[in-house]
């Protein structure tokens, strides 16, 4: 039996899946991916190159909603931090300078990436805290995800439910390969009490885009999880999730690309284009938080 091909698409270095495709065979897992990425065509490490096709874009400005003062989901007890020397990117950079931490060391690179991911994903509704230590099952960030509402989606079920609880593993230096999905599955088993049960999503975050092996493993997994590609500079290139995650309450949510208009000083915005969440094709606003 011939299986339908997932319609990966790309133009000018970007790719977007226009639909969430289910492979409906009893012997096959169902796949659902909504994604955008800003990388040129290249081999993905599994012997497969990224496909090319058109991308959805918009030239409208990037609206923001202010969620300052909104507290995290009630009832969540976070593990104690493994250090009191820093709690965000700014305090970590200050600590690194004071302590003379080698910027090429694994500790610096990994910690910097984790804080960068936490700060960057805040614009998409994530509220994350850095954790880690012994017996953490590889979990680097814990928190919640409140999908930003738009005027037409404010009354939708995805915005009437409590925030998703999320756990993230960040891999800054590794080529994303299927074994990382298996490691993420183990994180669900060892997650803190507040991150067990329904409405819990896991995300693997790397610098590079998902390979075919990653996408296939993600689609086969029985756990609700996704994948995010984020650069060390804080540019999100790709977000995708599997059908199991969609069934937890992500129905109607997708990913698109928005063109960044030139800034007042004549320079372009973040890489010329930026990834945005969508609700039934409508771009959702970014979240603005007080810092």
C-alpha cells in the first residue's frame, strides 16, 4: 500500500507543513506535524535532504499581548534549583563574568542555551524555569504553556482550558537523532509530580532542524511531545508536535511565518522572517512579559 507523503514545503530557506496528516492504518502510527524552519536545504543526517515548496507568509506587523502580572498555573511545585548563583540569562552572564567561566566550556554553552530557550519561548506563551541536577531524567526546563489568544480564538476550547504543563530537554551541540526522542520519553516517567498525567507535553529543543528519523520517532511515540529548533541567538526556526500532543488539546493550533518589516533604523527584523503560532490559519500575537 502506498502511503501519502507528508507535504513538507520550503521557499527561500523556510519550510511549513500546511496540514496535519494522519496515516490511518491500524499497524501504523498517526503523524501530525505543524512546523516552520529557516534553514537551507541540506542533508538531515539520516541520508535525506529537506524538501522544497512554497511557504505561507504575511507582511503584517507582529502584535503582542501583555500578560504581565499573570501568575503561573496554581498547584505546581517546582524542584529546588541546583544553584543560587543565577536564575535567568542576564544573571548567568553576570555570574560567568564574575567567576571567569570559560565561554567555550560545556557548562557555559549548555546553560546559556537553556536560558536562551526559556527567554525566547516566552513570546509564544511558555513560562519556563531552568531545573536540573541528579535524577532529573534529562529535564532542563519545566513550566507551562498558555497558547496566546486572538480576538477570534479567545472563546475556543484551547484557551478555556488550564495551561499545558511542559517539560523540555535542550541539546545544543548534538545532531538531532531518534535516540533523543527515546530519552525524552524517559523524562515523562521521571517527571516531578506536577508534570504527570494529562495535559503534559514534552519538547526536544536543538539548534538544528528535525531529521526524518526524529520526525518518524516523534510520530510513532505514544507520548504527547514535540520538537523545537532554536538558535543560540534566540531565533525559533521550527516547531512541530505529534498527533498524541494534538489530542491533548492542540487542535486548530498550527505554525506559520511572518515577514518582519524594516525597523526604523533601516535594518530588518529578526532574520527577515519570524515563526508565529496560528489558530485555524490566523496568526496569533506574541506574548509580552515584564522583565
